[in-house]
């Protein structure tokens, strides 16, 4: 009976210590992987800081593809809009026309 009590106390103390250690932040060590939802792209223009803060949930074989695909699609749309605006401000050909011409030249 005493042995069971000692073993139980050691297990409980070990669990408490493990919990305390995992909750403590260590300088210079990035935060561990957690089970929280992904941090996707917010509304409005996408900036470099938004892309750096982008996180996806990890699945058995990597990341959840639908989250990655949605983020990449959003980035594609943002870049296409910026390219079109740059071309409009420069008075150049529309971006889609320029890309089509470039793609045909590369073949």
C-alpha cells in the first residue's frame, strides 16, 4: 500500500513539473507547436508581416492543404491586383496581357 502511494505521488509530482516546464517561456526558443486554429490572412491588403505571421494547422502528413490553398489563392489575387494597379499607374499594358505575351515568348 505504501509503495502504491509513493508511486502515485511520484507520478503526480512528475506531471505537475512537466506541466510547469511546458508553460514557461525560454528566451531564444520559439513557441512550441500547439493545437490552436490556423492564423490565416486577415481582411484588407496583405503585407510582408501578414505573410510572416501566416500559420497552418499541421496534419498527419504536413499541413492542411485547404488552408494552404486558400492562403496561396489570396496571395495570388493580391499580387494580381497590385500588378494591375502598378501597370495602370505607369500607363502600361494590362498585367494579364503582359503575362500572356511573356508566357507565349517563353515557349
